[in-house]
C-alpha cells in the first residue's frame, strides 16, 4: 500500500497510525457520525489494491459497503496515476 505517507496522500483518511507490528490503524472520519457513502467510496478506492477481487455479497448503502469489484477500482487508479 506504500506506507503511512502513501495512505495519507490518498485523502481518504482522517488519521493514519503505523502500528508497532507493521499494520495500520486507519480512521476515515473524525467521528462515526461523519462516515457516509462518500467516505466509504474514498476508503474503498484507497484500499482497492489490497482487497479480495470480486463483487461483495450483500451490502449496499445501508451497510456502507461499496458494491464494486476492487479489481476495477485498482485498475482505474493505476491508469490515472500511471
């Protein structure tokens, strides 16, 4: 994913914390009340390269699940940045 700086640079996260064991704590919004579908889409597109390929089962706006295939989102992002 490129590290903490790359995750911050996506603009999808309010806060990015690199954890001692190598993972990351990613906070999309300052408060849960501010997390809606636009924020879910930003997070989805930022993390698409690391998500399993294929469409999610179920979900949608009620569950704040982006109904897209991460493979499509990742390829769109690489075309834009490449």
